[in-house]
């Protein structure tokens, strides 16, 4: 959504390099097939809210940003992992799990795990 002074502007993508767009599209489709990877989880989160096509374009954008950082900083690509969003905000993940369990008619209790090193 792009809005300024109450005027909603178009949220479409601009024309760009068609070949790059095709390659990013193929890469994004391959990336979202992996269930235990960041891009697959990100795709499903966005697709639930915005739809599959917009989610695919969002993954394409994420991939383009990742490629730019890899080339610019000369570093290897590091996948953030499927649990990235849960680790980023654990309280939010717990609230979601409690809400889903309550919707199923269950009550849950979370106890911290004692870590033994």
C-alpha cells in the first residue's frame, strides 16, 4: 500500500529487466518449495495475507536484495532458517500458539526448559 495525504497510489511493480525478472521468478519458485528454509516460510506468511502472486513477487524482491548483498559485500549467502520469525519475537510466537490451541478447545501451558551444558 502506497498512500500519501489520503491518496492511494498504485502498488504495482515498475518495468525492469525482463530477463532478470524471469530468473528471479524461477529462483523464487525453487526457494519457496523448501519447507524448512527462510524463503518458504516467508512466502507462506505473506501469501496468507496478500495472496500467492504478491507473495511470490515479495520473495523475488528478497532474493534480489540478498544477491545484491552477496555481490556487494563479497560474502556467502546465509539462510536465516525456518524458525527465524519465532526466534525474532518468541512472545509473539507463543501468543499465536496459545490462540490456535484455544481455537481448538485446548488449554496449553509453557514451562521454560532448563538447559544442561
